């Protein structure tokens, strides 16, 4: 999809108050896309919107909790009523639930699933009929490389993101020829407030949200189905684990890829 064209494209970005969502919204806004910023933190959204407009872009704000399906319906209906179209959907809102499996409860997994999987799924289902009717659009789901190779203490997060990644893998194939494209973004550790308490080894050092946002925007422009970022380390781990689960586990263990937090 060409992002720079006559007539503004409209993008909805969830989790836009910080991190990858904010960086993506800023990047799209700089390219002339009209960006609808969605998250729970309304005051922070207005700050991001002000930055976009100050740089010459166009942005609006919608306070939304993606774990509430009624709020998602309202968001999509309001955007369509105001702009008449949704050309790009970036399902990025997420929450990080961490802990040893033995110390967690099913409720912890439900909390992660409600935001990281169902929040994206409900949003896609609201937007998809509109895109199919127009035979154009691009859906981006922000997942994690951990969805391809799980790390200790991340079971709730990995379970939800693996479900999202699997869904997007099927959706992409079923939408072939429809005019609607999808991209799944699988970053490694990202320097966002969500994991600012987590110390990771140098080999899996945190990348910037802007790096992920740039890769995400390129995926939209090139209709790239799946992006692993950074490329070398995570891609090697995925291939290694696919060949041998035991070998993958070994390298996770000796490299300490799970990281360390105040509680672990």
C-alpha cells in the first residue's frame, strides 16, 4: 500500500499512548496518514496527537479499553462515521503478565488473553467487513518473537501472542485475492515502559520502538506478511528451536534470554 498518495489514508493504532504504538502513529502521521490514536490513557494520547499535529500531521484521540468489546464497536463506528473509511489497522495494544507457571493462576492467563489476543481479534472482526466490502485495507498485528519460541516466566504473554500469530497466519491465507493484506510483526525485546523493569542479556538487548515502527511501516508499504526484528538473533533461535526443541531450550537457558526482573 502506498502511504503517500493524494487523499488521506486513515489508520487506527491501538496502544498508541507509548512504545511501539506511539512510534508507529508518529511515523504514519509524518507520512501524511490521518491517525486515530487509541488506548486507555487519554491524557497521554492527546500529548502524542499534539506532537503529530505540530509536525504537520493529522491525528485524533479515542479512549478505548480493547478488553471491552463494546468499546471496540464504538471506536470503529465512530471512525467510520467521521472519516468514512479505515485503510490501516494496527492492533498493537498489549499487556505483559509475567511469572513462573507454578505461581500463576488461570485468571492471569485470561487477563493476558483478553488484551493480547481477544482485544486484537475483536478489533479485526469489527474492521474486516468494511475492508472486504471496499476490497482494500491492511491489518497489522504486533506480536512477539516469543510466540515462535517461548521463554521462561512469559507463559501468559506467549500463550496469547502465539494464538494471535497463529490466527494471523490463517487469516492471511484466507484473504488472498480479497484486496485486504495482513502483516504480523514479531519483535524481540523492545525498550518500552511495559518491560522497563526487565534486564536482558546483551545478545537480546532491547531495540527501540522506532526501529519496530519503521519495520512495521515498510511491511505495510511492501505487503510483507511477516516480519521478525531484529533479524539475525531471533531468526536463528526460531530455526534452531524448529529443528530441535531441546537445543532451543539449551540456548535460551545458557544465554539467559528470559531476562531478570525485580521479582525473579
